[in-house]
C-alpha cells in the first residue's frame, strides 16, 4: 500500500502548479514532480508527449493519480538547479558564466527543440525558470501547449506577437503564431545567460527597473510598441564579455518582427552555429530544410481553437481578475520553494546542503543513505540503458570515491572537536586533498587515447565513440568546475588550520613534510588547467595521508573505550575512516564483490548485477553497530592479502 503526499510547491508555470511529491511504500520512498493540470490538457497533450523518445532533457511522464480529489500528473524526479537560480548565483558573485557552459546549454536546448519539433510540438513556454540543470544534463519541466490558466506572477518573456494577443481584442484565428516563438524564447534564455538579467526587465523611472509579468501585459505591450516605433529592431545583446558573432546571433533571435527573426533553418545556417561543431549538426540541418511547418501550424490552430490559449483575448486589458483560473494548493501549509539542488525539508524552511556545508542535518543524512549519488559531481543519466555502461560504472565509482571523502571530511569536522582531537582540520584537509587529486586524475583518464581502467571487457573503438558523447563533455565540464571551486577552499583551509603545524614536533615528520610541500605549492603561481599540487593520489597515500588517517582512527578507538556515551556511533565512523584509508583500492570494480561481500549477501537484487554506490553507502550507514567491528576487521584482512 502506497502513501502519497505533496511535500512542497516549487513554482507556477503555464501548465499549472508544479510540486515535489513523495510516494512511500513498505520498501522505499520515491520522489516525483507533480503537476496540477486540467483534465482536458492531460487528455490532449500527453498523447503527443508520449511519442517523444530518447530525449533525456524532456520531462518523463510516469503516471496519473488522484490526490485530495484532484488528478495529479507525476513525472520522473531529478535533482537540480533551475538555470534562473544558477544565473542569480553568478549575478550575486558578479561573475560571468563561461562560454563553454553556455555552449553546453545551447547544444542541449537545440537538441530538445529538435525532438519536440519533429513531433510538431512547440517549446513555446520554456524559460530559465523551468529548465533544470541536473549536474550538467538539462531537463525541460514545461513546454508545449498549456491549459487556459496562468498565474499573474509568471514572467512575461513571450515575443511581441503573443503579448499583443494578450492585450488587444482581435480575431485570434487571423493572428496565429508559428515556430519563431521558439526562436525568440531561445534568444531569451541565451540573453539571460549572457546579461544575467531577463529580457523582460525594463527601466521604468529614475533608474528603477521592473521585471514585467503577465499582470503587466498591457504596460509591457505599450513599451514594446514604443521601442518598435522608435525603429528598434531587436533587443540589444552586445557585450564585451562574449564574442560579437554570438551576440549578433542572440539579436537575430530577439528580433521584434517575426518576419525578420531567425527561423530554425537560418539558425543552423548561421556562422556562429556552424562554428560550434555541434554533434549531429547535419541531421538537424537536413531536418529543418525539409520541415513541414504547415503541419505544425495545423497543430497550433487545433490547440488554440480548442481553448488552450495562454489567455483569452482582452482578459487583462479589461482589468478582469484571473485568480479563478489559477490552480491553488488545497493545503495552505505546503511551503513554497524555488527549485534547488540537494534540498531537504525541516520545519517548512529551505535547507540547502552541499559537500562543503557546515553541518548536515539528520534529515539530510537520512536522504543521503537512500541516494548518495545525488551529491555526485556529475549525475549519470540513463546508466543502465547506455551503450557505454561499462565505462560509466567505472566513472561512477570514481565519483563515489570523491564524494565519500568529502562527506567523511565534513563528519570529522563535526565529531572530532567534541572529543578534543585538535587535528581534525588537518585530517579533513587531507581527505579533501585526496578527493581533489582523484578528480584531477579522473579528468585525465576520460581524455586518454585508450581505455584507462583494467578490464577484459573494454573496447578501444567503443572508447573512441565515448569521447564524442555529449554526456562525456558535460561530465568533463562538471569535473573542471568542481576542481576550480575546490582550489581556493583547500588553500584557505591550509593557511587557516594546517600551516600552524609545519614545525610541530608532536606530529609525524612525514605529515609535516607533506604540509611543507603543500605550502610551496600554494606559494607558486598556479598554471591554469593543472593541479595545485605536485603529487598524485598514490604518492600522497604513502606520504602523509595514511598517517593522519591512522592518527584519527587510533584516537577514536581510545575514545570509544573511555566513552561515557556508548550510544555514539563510533564503529560507523571507524568503518568510514577505514574505507578512507583504503580509498585507492576498495572501490576498484574488480574488488567490489570481495570488499563488500556482505552487501551481496544482504541484497534483494540479482546476485550478478553490479553493486551500486547507494547500496554500499546504505550498508555503511546501517544501524547495526556491533556488526561493523567485523566489517572493519574483514576489510583490513582482505586489503592486506
């Protein structure tokens, strides 16, 4: 018997209200995206969506349920950040988004629109607020033809021909739009990424700006008409931060007159797009060369005539209240949250957690037991169906090694100060340094000419094909971003908490020597694209890493014998430290079935299927403290053989 509940509201879209929901049964908890949608929309549109296959960036319909006497449409859940929230972070830091990242977004958006257009569906309502970045893989949460409902506070980024329909009474059948709506919205997303401000932000008076929303449609229409009458042909996108050809391309998309706006065939013939070397470029080009836009126009006319316009003509112009069209949550206690990655709920407040957060709440730790992979630098999409399965499972274990080290580092910083260890920062720094080196080496591995892991199953031709995969490029970009993010953190941690021990004779000489070597590294000008350290993970393992880990292990063992609080989970922490000690061997795929034999013995899945990071982490964090003494002894014995 399943128990379904809505956890919180995420945002309102053209399609309705989007929630995060949870289904709990005897075996597991499953998260979903849940939409409140009108029944007529469900019947008409999901038949069209069901035709779309092999596109990871389009929301995946799971099922329909009835909850609180209303139909709810459930979509597969993925953890991620909206592009809008990512842009806000860059804006707050006064930093530009790297063109390499924008390029990856653009390639995926074009691919998504290709999959929609081939089934005569428009993107039509996509924006930075309803596209998720799930560890580099985009996910469209809203697109196509929405029901006739709309929140007043939804951003107004539609092109002028749509905004005109919202505000003036005219015969709609004489003013149908076409797929250049998607050209405009593509430009709107790119403009937002480049300028870090949306196209609907306008100056109103005395330097004040306002973000125009659907309730402002009449005023915004007047503003656009004034610009057009002043001979402004497009929204200005030029900036010195990006190549002019890119900026001109955006302006071609954000051209007010749809007759002069870039069509999708013109998009693919544009010099900027040609120079991007997009995978499958010829497929896209040939598709739009032969595209039957009349069939798409028929689809638009069908949905518009059957009442799924954005809003009825004149509704806002006449000042009528549209609240009756808004789907409201039945329970006022449901909190409103913006979509964010790594989110947990506690006392109806937003709680974000990252691998460098100060403390992980108990509820967050509980969620991580079920899905440690949500914290990975890169979340692998469609692993079990991928033709590169045996490549991705190795990469997954590398990502697990890094994540595990980061989590244990954070836990030691929380637990060891209570026991006056004194060296908790040196220990945590060493764990994070090891994780950093693992990422550096993974970055090199995925770019090697031949398969970099020992395996009887690898195929170098397959490896060459993997190098061309878009997800491999996304992986590489995510790793690079995490490496760049970690470097100032490691430096600050060293200078603040570790440098003071350089001459401390109470610490093993090998640890002090390694810290001195790190000091020289931080004093040397770093070369872009290279590691901040002059060592490799295996060398560091023998030169200070194992020694500081062993100190922490011995300290906790002594504390355990003297502890006045036997309920503290010493054995869990000791087991985690043991695994950190063996980090460069224990997650080797060829040894997993031996190292984690007990996981195989206790699992319900087929015995020959690959052990997953989630299974391993759940096993490590289980409640049976006494059994973990045996786990520690077993691991030490196996790894010494």
